[in-house]
């Protein structure tokens, strides 16, 4: 039997749905990111995919998301944009609207919590400083990192992203809670192998 590690996406999917259905699914959705965004009803519209196979496929993606969020023996140190993106990459993958998280950190930059504070539309999300810093104070955080996704796949910050970041930095200075970074997670491409951007690295801090 072929090692699972060497299997193609379609071959792995065939173990859940059977070869004919796997071929239909990959043909319809094109790749795993689009497939992860498919609803239970969307999956069942594909020939050969009934409720049990749709449930197995959705379960596989949910398990991948939960693996990323699984509790560590010690709270992880969050000290780079790559680590930030790694915490939420799988959770964001199936999302087709913007989701805004706040990572609360202690004085040693260890993660206290990663909380969803707002959901928006395909290309915008409304966040108020009150929501961000009320949460940070409740968690007794010394610093926060802002994170949100771009469903379009392009992690480049918009003008609205830049304005919000600068506003939150100013508010954080007033109440002595440092905003360490704002990381935007998108999707990697051949021309853009990194699937995230850091506003700190881009010089907006």
C-alpha cells in the first residue's frame, strides 16, 4: 500500500469519499482551500457525495483546524509574524468573510488567548478599540497582536487596515497595553510564497 504521506490530495480525498467522488470534488472545487469553504449542502450537490461522505470531509477539515488550536503543555511564545499566522492559518482557510482576532500576551510574550472580536464581509471588518482593549484588560494582557484574514487571498494591507492599526497603537499607548503587530493572513501563490503580511515589518509601526 502506498504511504499516505506520498499521496496526492485527490488520493487522500478518495479514502473519505471514494475515487469517483474525489475526482468530481477536485474538479468542482479545484483545490483544498475552496473545498474547505464548501458547506455541507455544497458537498452533497457533487455526484456520489451523500450525507455520510459530506460529514467525513467536513470532519477532516474541522480536525485540521482543532489541531492548530490544541492546547500546548506551556503557552506558546508568539514572537514572530510566522508564528502568529501559524496559530490561525487553518481556522481562516475555510472563511469567506473577514474575521478579526486579538492575541493577548503576557509580559514574556506567551499566549494568554486568541479571541475572535469581529466578523465582517468579503473585504472589510468593523473593529472598535473598545472591543480590543476591554478584552485585553479582562485577560490581564501586557500586549496584544492583531490578526485578521483576507478572503481574497492577498495579504497586503488596505488603507483601512493601516488606519485601524495606527488608531489602536495610539489607544494602546494611552492605557499601557502595547500593540506588537498586525498580521494579515491570506493564501500563498507561486509568485507570493508567503501567505501573510506584517504591518510592523512593512514599516507602519
